[in-house]
C-alpha cells in the first residue's frame, strides 16, 4: 500500500491538475446542458400553449369534437342524399317523343306520342291526334314499362325510346 501513496504524493500536482481539468469540463458541460434544457423547455411550453393561448390538450379536444361533428354531418348528408336519390328516381327523365301522321290526308307529322316516365318505368304516355277539325289527346298509365291498356305502335315506340335513355 505504501508504494501507491508514495506514487500519489509524488504526482499530486499532476493528479490535481487532471482532476481540476475534469471538474472544469464537467462544469462546462453542465452549463451547456442546462442552456439546452432551458431552450427545449421553452419550446415545449410554446407547443403546449398553442397559437391562441390554449394548451395542446385543449386544441386536441376541440379537434376531436370537430371531427365528431363532421362525422355526424357526413351521416346526415348521406341520409339526405339517399332521400334525394329516391325522389329523383320518381321524377320524369328523358321524355321520348314520336311524331307521326295520324291520318293519310294530313301532312307535317302533327300528331304525337310522348312518354313521361321515371327511372322505374312508371308514368304516362300522352298521344295527341291532330285532325283538320279537332285535336284529341289521350293519356294511358304506364307501370314498369307496360300498360294495362293497349298501346299503339307510336306509343310503344315512345315508351321504348324513354326506357332506352334511362
């Protein structure tokens, strides 16, 4: 044990110098780490505070509420869209018009048949027969593209033309 103490006593100034330098390096690293911690802490407080003064937790809670509201609104819009699609299917689409001569002595195709059907093929076919002294209009109901009444060739063409467009 004696030789170690003799070695320490003999080299004490050098050992003190090395230990002093080590303490100085540790002290400087402590100051640098403290400054970096303070900067990170400042940035963390800014992040948590948010731009409008609210902290990050409040901002996230508001966004969560907004997302829930948007999801509810999306569901409501989807329901309304379904209702509108159902109503649209009941509207008249692409009426089919056929013009023809009802009588041999008439010209210019003044008689007509027009089919007014929805997308399901339900509606009415109107036929107007033009004569020199009078014009008559007839209506026949159509269900799923057919009628309980007999259809003329022109009426059937008008119905077919409408169904092809749909």
